[in-house]
């Protein structure tokens, strides 16, 4: 068996694919930076919806499009199963490189230590973020930041759960695209071998 022809493995990107990729990455980075429950729900719902449509595409389309949809759906669903499936979520996911990488990214973006609590007054907790001994920000209910006990801060404190859920769903979609591209390349290579015979 001879090695695959270089022409069959050439990468081609359309301008639309490039624009879609940049938009996807921008949305993912925005979602990771804010890491709110709303972003987590939006990204999780979008990932599952796209993977369901890829599965349906694998059932109803033909030839090259079918191979892309099969690879896309297969790798996307396998990754989500490894991260959130029964048994896998507790025994496999914590040891995956992606989980460790997302944990590292969360620590670098948001830190791991809680701020020093300076004191409580009128039912509010004053936190010292710059460790100068004075209360900088008032924490209420452990979720919203209030500066100088007045105006609310623009975002809630991100949780590690929301951050990792967004990251894993984004990685599932990236792996799904890689699976689709690989499956389509294998299909093209087989078609080219069939034409040569």
C-alpha cells in the first residue's frame, strides 16, 4: 500500500470557515472570562444542540458530508461522555489533561484563595483584596461584589464549575470539528484510492 497522495490531504479553508472559527473563539474566550451560570447554560446548550444536529446530519446526508458529520458527532459525544458521563465523570475526567489545563487557567485568571475577611458590619462582609488591612469590597451572599457598599460590580464571581463546563463544551466542539475534518480526509483518500483501481 502506497502512502497517501499529498493532494488528498491538502488543507483548504474558506473565508467563511475562518470567520466562523474566529467568531467561535471570541465567544468562547468571552464566556470563559465571565464564567457566569448564564454563559455556562448558553455554551452547554449550544454544544449539545450542534452535536445533535451533527448526529441527524450523519443519518440523512450522503458521501463526504456524512463522513464529516459522523466524525464530528462521534468525537464530540465521546468527549462529553468522558467528561460528564456516569462513572467517567468521577473516574476519568479529573485525570484528563483538559481538566488539569482548565484548572490551571482558572487559577491564573481568577486565583484560588479567598480574600482576607476584614470584618462584618450591618450584615455585610468587608474583604481585603490588596492586603493593606482596609476593607476594599463588600461581599454579600458570597456571590456579588459591591464596591464601597454601593454600586454593584459588572459581573458575579465566577465559579470553577461554570468555567470548566464552558471550557469542556468548547473543547468538545473543537475536537468534534477535528473529528469531522479527519473523517472527511479519510473518506476522500478512500475515494481517491477507489478511482485509481
